[in-house]
C-alpha cells in the first residue's frame, strides 16, 4: 500500500458538515404580497362568476388558480424563527444552511426546515458507582451545562445529539472518577475531594473533546455528588476520624514542646531558679502532661523543699 493509499484510508468516508448561514428573504413583505395576491385571485373568480361562459371566463379562472398557487408557495416558504432557536434548511436531502436570526423569513418553499434549540441546557448525570484510582468504590454524579454551537453537526454529525451528550458526559465522569483517588491524605497528589476545582476543569475539557463531533459547547460542569460507597463508608469514616485525631494531637504536642522550651528559656534568662538536668526533665514531663492531657490534671502543692 502506498503512502497516498494509506492517507486515503485514514480519511473519513463522509466529511463532517459545518454550519453556515442560509439564504433567506424578509418574510413580512412576502406575507403582505401573498395576501394581496390571494385577494386579487378571489376578485378574479368573482368577475369570472359574473361573466357569461366563454374563453374570457376560463382565462380568468386559470389566472386565479395560478395566483392561488403562487401565493400558496410563497406562504409555504415562510419560516418563523424564535429567539434561542435555529432552523436548519434542507433541500432534497442536502444541507443548505441555518437561519438563526429571530423573525419571519422566506426561503425556498420546497425545503425542509428543521428546528434546533440553541438555548443553554442542563444535564444531570445518573449517580454512578466507580472505583477510584486506589480501587475504592465511590459514588459520583455531575451536572453539565451545555448548548448547541453548530446546528449542522448536531443534526447530521450524530444520530441523536441530546442522547449523545448524555452518554458521553457519563462516560467522562466515570473516567475522571477512576483517574484520581478520592482522598490522597495530604500526599500532594490531585484528589477528587481535595482538588475539586482542578478536577472539574479537567472534566469539562474531557466532555468538550467527547461531544465535539455533535457541535456542542460545554459551558460548565460541576460534581454534585461525591462519596464513598455504602459498603466502605463507615470504615473510611473511621479512618478519616483517626487521621484527624492524629493531626490534632500532633499540633498539640508541637505547641506543648514550644511552650516548654519558652518556659525553660525564660527561667534561665531571668534567673528565677537554677535547675539541674534531672529537675529540668521532671519539669518538662509535668508540663507536657498538663499541656497534652485531654482532661484537667489534678494539682499537687509541694510544701517541702525542691528535692522532697
């Protein structure tokens, strides 16, 4: 196989259709003219009914019929377009452009005008149960805000663009959930729980890539549910509580050690009392017990000497 043959094989069989503006005329003048033509045709029929049978009467009748047909075709070509909607014009199976400007337009009466909503839409994915990067089962769901950007691709690029967006959004949510851990517990890596903003940005980018063939633009995406699955929720809760307790105790010990160091330094600098290493150790032990204890300590008054 030559290089040209390989390149041709890689090319898509059907080139994607992109949106462009359809040709149209203002509809209000056409509507007014069509009404005038219908009135003129009715007037011709009236005159024909008053005349005696003959060639003149037949001519008037045929003229009225032609006017009725012309007015009917003109009226059939009228296409109202409301705000937030586009009309894709299709003639004998071929795409002929899209009308987006709101108002009354007149196009070829033999065309088919397919309405496509270009308003912003919300999609809430179903709650999915997925294993995160650590293998823990989690439940996740997201809301996706999207709108049609290219009406031609939305109609002719995929079979059903609404269903296509729903399936691809759910696929992207599952992929993102399996790519990151639920919680990295301060390891510095990205996590679903600790880096929500970064994760949602990557989720929006992935959904945008997936729905691009449908001519859809992703406005925003947000996670609406993120939790451990019920079968491991209690175990993970106890683990989080234990981690929180360890972190709190670490802060308490760090603060207590700093206070003890400050107390010994002040005592030495101000010459309040001279302590040997043994008494320093005892003082440090007592202070750490008082500062790190979760309950109030019992006070003991020493009525003897320092060494009794």
